[in-house]
C-alpha cells in the first residue's frame, strides 16, 4: 500500500478490505451495541466506537479495530512522517458516518492540530463526493479508498442520492 499525494498534505491509498463484511459489522453493532445517532454538528448519522481494545468487544467491533490497526494506522504514521510531523496520537473513538439519501456535509474546516482520514466502504450511491473547493480537488468514494489530510483545508461532502454512504473516520492528534 502506497500513498498517492494529491496536494502537499492530502493523500490517498487503496486498502484491501471486505467492504460488505465491514458494513455488515457496522449494522450488527448498530442493532446490538452502539446506536447511530444524530450529533448536533452533523446532519448525518454518526456512531462512535471506542478505539481502545476491550475484552468485552464483540466480534464485529474486533474486526473493525483490527482492520484499522493493521491496514490504516501504518499509513497514517507514514503520512505524518512524510509531511514532517514527528509525533501523533490516535483519538479515543473510531467515527462511523452513515449518510443517507438527502444528507450532505456543508463546507467546513476541522480542528487544525490533527491528521484526519476517511476510509470509504461503498459506492452504490450517487453523489457523496468529498470536495476541497479551494484546491479544485473532488474525490469520488469507492470501497477501500483511504484519504488522509490535514484538516485546515475547507472541505464538504456533496449530497448523497439513492443509497447510504458508509465511511470510517479517524483522527490523530499532533503532539
């Protein structure tokens, strides 16, 4: 897995995942453990899965954590190193976003002392592109696409149509 830089601090990578299995895990978690909820600053459904391992984690939670630990985290540390960030720390939660038809995410800028990444799990929807308008970058999600970026670039997500859009979001605090 290698990083493809779209800008000096925005990169993508292709991750080999079983997206259908991960979406099934998310829905099992929603039905049995942690519910999706509307968070006051987001229009779409959000689920927070604690990132620390726990002996009581279900199979579904363990599978998600293993995917992130084995396939995503190494690329985050590689990205940080390549953009001369010496020390980062994973935050407390894995964010799962579920944008339903009609959902979007308005233009915004995230917290600046972090590295953010999104892992897309599906593409059976229309719209839902991640857009960095000031950089003229538009990214169409597809299963296994990882995007890593410094969040001070304003960005948005276009409205989703026809089906749900699933994404894992992680952020790492810059120390």
